[in-house]
């Protein structure tokens, strides 16, 4: 019987205990910049995985693709191969009024508005980040004097129906095909803002939920790449401050790996 995982094909020894996750496969190259002894262990579908070392600490960087289902598959396989701590590095939409484009948001817990995590455990089960990783991420952000916030993230499935554009007079308008929209979609955005949820994205909920179920440490840090609702497509910037976000996550993981968080 093969010891390779069925989707990624990764084998024992391919995955380090400390892993960075990102949605975009191209971002793996940026995360691993400057690593030593780098080797690519997977390039299948949305999954690109590389393992190496930085400052003597074995590390892995892996892409999940977009959304909870593909993220759960990757988490299952890397956990079986020895991953023990993960930090998601991503983009997000800003909900809180105080957020600016390029700010970093460190997730303390997530609203589980995805279907995949509910297939694992009851909705009442909390999606909470490792307090050690939250502390390490916040400390690393402070050390770099970069704007950052800690709080609750809304983790969702449907990108287009959970986002909105501000139309004439400040009314919420759909981003979906042919303007598909219901009052429930508009009220959900208002409810999240009223509940002081900071940002929204698509992978933190399942990452934190599965980490809790599997006994892993997990954290999430995202750049605010747009504002939800936002006044048109010109406001989105997927790369603003991403370099700093990656550096903060790296510093935090090294601090955690050395027991310094």
C-alpha cells in the first residue's frame, strides 16, 4: 500500500512541523524567498507545496486554492504527515470602519459561515486561533511597526453574494451575476458589521475548526485588500502590504517554533 497521500501525493518527510498556508499558488514562491535547502514536494491542481529551512527551522509553505473544501483536504493530508502548527497568510475584505487598505488583521476567532467545517462538527463548535500564535503574530507586527488589528473574522463560502458595492445614496448593490441579490445577503453584511466583525475571507473558519479537532496550533493573518461594502472594483488591491504580511507571519512562526511566543 502506498504511503503517498491521495490528493497531493506527499509522503512522510515532505512536510515540516511548521507550515504556512496561502490561497494563491504563486504566493508560495514569495513565502519561501530566502529559504535554504528548498525542495518542491507537490504541484498538483491548486496545491503547490515547498519545504525548506529558514534560520535553521524546517518550514513548509503550501497553497490551498480558494475556499474551505480544498483547504480541508490539504489540512487533512499535511496533518497526517506531521504538521503541528499552521499560519494562514491571505487577503481579506475589511468590514470594520477603522480598517484601511493594507492593514493587517490577526484572527482571534472566526464566524463559521462555510459548509465544510459544518460537515466535520456541529455549528456551535468554536473556530478559535491558538493564543500562542495570536501573541506571536501581534508581537511580530508590533516589532515591524505595521498597522494591525486583532479580532473576529467572518469566514464564508460565496465570494460574490457575501460582498457588495456601495451604490448611489449608499445603498448596497450586488456583485453577483445579473445583480442576483436577496435581503438576506444585505442583512448578513449589516449583521456582521454590527457584531464588530473585523474582516471577511474564505479559509480561516475551516482552518481553525480543523486545527481544534486535530490538536494543531493555527493562526491567520490577512491583508485588508478591499472594503466590504466597497465603492467599486478600483478599491481592491491584492498586493498592498503583502510583503509585510508574509514577513510578520514568518517572524511569528520562528518565534513560536523557538518557544518565544
